[in-house]
C-alpha cells in the first residue's frame, strides 16, 4: 500500500480548459454533459488530422459572435462514401512500394487510418496509366464484336490485388467504374485517343462494360455504380477519351447499356453525365428522359468548371435521382510552397462542404497515388494525389487530399445522413454536419478566412461549446446524440490517457506485458503502444481498460475485489472479470474524465501525491471533485 498524502484542492471546482482551440464551459452537472472530440488539420501542417483535447456541451448558447446551429431533425441525403481512384498509375506505384501495407492501412483502415469508403475505377486506360490499353485490344483493322478476346488480365497483375486489399481493410467500400474510351476498333479514327463511339458498336460497347463488371465481380470486386463515359463533352488530344452528346448518351443508356445490365443479373446502377458543374442540361437530359431515366440512378459530377450549386439545380428538378461527386484532381499552386494550404482550403470548401451541401452522396478526388513528378501520366505534370509514392527512395508522403478526405471519411461513415447546419459563406466559417447510423454526429468546419482565426459556438438543442479555428484550418467535431448521456468513448479506438495535473501519460512500465506491472505516468510519446489504452465495455457503464501491448492485460487494483483502501497501487493483470478490474469513466464539464473503480464505487484513479515526476505509480484514492490528480484527458491515437 502506498503511503497517504496530504490534499491541496484547487480553489475552483471547475477548471477552464483552453487547448487546441477549445474553450470549455464552466457548466455544473458534469454527469449530464456530452463529450466532444476534435481532430484538426492546419494550413501550415503543424497539425495533421491531429486529435486534440476534447470539451463538452453545456447549457446555453455561448458568447461568440458566430454560432453554428446543428439540427439533426432536418435531414438530407444519405452518404455512400469518400475516396479517390486507383488509376493504373496509382495501383502500380502502391503495389510496388515497400511501404504498400502501411500506405493501404493509412488509406483504408477505419481505426488505424482514415477509412476511405469509395473507389472510382477507370475501365481500361486513363490519362494516368503506364500504357495505353483496353480489355479487347486488336491489331489495326481487326474487330471483335462478340468480344471473344475480352480479358482483364492486365488488371490481375496489380490493380485487382490492390483493390481486394482495400476491401479487406474496409469491407464497406463502394466501387464505381468509368470508361475513358472504348477499345480503339469500336471508335471513329480507330484509336482510344480522340474520336467517338461508332453507332454500329453501341451494343458491343454495352456488352463490353457488362463483361467488365461481371469479371470484376468474379474477381471479388463488385461494381456498384457505373457511368457510360468519363467527361463526355471533352475530347483530349493526348490520352484516352471519347465524346457523347446528351442525345447520344441518352440513346446509349436507354437502348443498350441499360437493357444489357438489367439482363445481366448484376446489381450495378448507372449514373449519367460524369462531367463538370458548368452544364446542367446534359444531366437533366439523361435523368429526365422517359427512355434513359428509368435506367439511371442519378448523376455524377466533376469540379473543373462551374460550382457545386449545379448539383442542387438538377436535384431540385429530379429529386428522386441521386447525386454523386466523382472527380477532382489536386494541382500544384503557382507557388509550390503554398500547395498544401491552398489545396486544404479549396478542396474542403468546394468538395467536402460544397459538394455535400449540394446533395452529393460521395466525394471523390482523383489519383490515390502519384510519384514525385506527378506521374506516371500521359498528360498532367502538375497534378497531385492523396499520397506521393517514391519507389526509388522507398518512401511515401501524404498530401492535402489525404487530410481533406480524412477529415470526413474517418468520422462520416457509409449510411450517415447529412443534417441541417447553418454556414457563413466563403471567406468565413463554413461547415457541414452529419449523423451516423449509430446516432453519433460529425461536424466538419473550415475557416476559409485566409488571414484571421475565428471563434464560434456550436449549438444543438440549447447546449453549446466554443472553439477557435486558425485561418485556413479545418476541424472535425464528433459527439454522441445529445441527451443520450454518452461519454464520447469509442470502444474500438485507442487512447492516450493524459493526467491534467502533470500533463504526462498513463504508461505501463517498461512496456511489460507481465502480471503485476506497475501502471505509472511518463512523458507522452508518439507511437508508444505502452501508452495506448482501449476501453472495452463490460456493463452498467463500466469498462475494462487494456493495454495495446497485450489486450489481455487490464488496469487492476492490487489485492483483488476487497482492496478498497486509499493508496492502493494500480497494476496490470490478466483480465478475469473482477470488479477491481472495471472502471467507470465520468465526463466532467471541462471535457476531462475521472475513473471510478467498481469494487469500491468511491475510489478514483489518482496520481500519487499529485506528482509531476516520471515513473510515479498510479493509485486509487477517494474521489474528490476538482482534484486534477484524478482528472484525465483522452486523446485518440487511432
């Protein structure tokens, strides 16, 4: 038993916390508070999807001049996902990278990465391919209307293995497919570059697309969505492309692709258009036609001209049709040093917020990965991707697109519903809010003021918290449903547990996995698994708290269920269900937690003698309101 110690309580029972921009309320009734978790990315890269100290909703509307009011009773579209494209170039780079598994985990693992949930895959070559190819290439002058030579062998070497790895990491991924061009022999000019699909080959091309979807499904990658043509109003001169007028695409879908998919037994849905925001008549022609409309589930959009409001124009005209945002490539700024900050700001404003506030069920950038020169590419030399993969150096680095997508995809799960929130427009605070199927909420906020930080309130149902966001920074706030009494702890997450008084992390001594290892405090470090803890619910609000080093080892009050005295040390011990191994987190009004041992119901986790020294073993002590030695912040680490 540890020696007793004297008590010096804080003069105030409630501590104001200002950390990572959060301004915590001094409301009382801590037990009724709802916790808010915060993750932030800043324009200077000093914070990159960084988990920050949380806060809690408190009664009242707050004092900041701007208030984002979230209304979960007003709902909009259901989300399908966020992601990018494994172009031929992207897949080739990642497949051949020595960092492959780490890259894939960071991209797709919902717990240890950003949980990307949407892939838009080119059908054949695009502008980002290592070679020009289709799935039925023939010598000049030959044709294959029955598709006897059709084969996806090209994709089996590296594209399909990468897609299957992504699906294994996140089975909720939706895969969409889009052709840049039909095989050259089906087109005017005889090439995948330039020209258009010959009318006589409409049926052959429809069958080609169906065979692709069937082959991918057989390979373990089901295609949920498909468009007839990428960017049908543009004919590139140096990479695969093909033009369709609205009337031609309407005919192709109505008379060929729609019936072919309907009779194939596949569940693949067709989206129309797949081009820029500057034209609403083309997509309206496709979804509004009595011929193609019944075969078309919705429209797909790109970012290179116009603005996201075009999506609402078409949605309002045809509200029964879905809206997907499906492509926007990143690009280097005129001053490359500004690329990260400019991309973070523009893409968050126009894609994550702009597209979704205009009915988009998906947000998809373009290349998942490119090399340091922006390739391999047939066209663009200034394009950027979510990841830069340098296989000559064996490295991978993560760009603005990764963090833009991650601020949404890690927290807004497939099936989430967009809910109402007011926003303040470009150059100010902009936001979008969602409710997940488990009842949790996610609010994504951008400060698009390029020079000034902004302080704002977030309010729901008469409760609020305040936050200060730096210029051009983005933050995601998550919280359980208000009124649920939720403590904000995810049983699938890992946390650093940081003492308020010392600022040090709860730590298993020496990284040991042996029974009897002291639970101590030590300077917090990144990637230290002996400082990472998971809260696994037992019952009645209690949790076992296990170390990432060995998930069988849990916080334990030394001496068993009968050990209820002040000063009893805390150790690790194999979990056996004892009440001395179960802890109840209680959320305080300042966003911190206390942890009460179940065996006593009155003893809290405590840093001995309120020490700030590394190596101090934790103990239990009578729970005392306002004692910072018993107050801890949970910081998610993945």
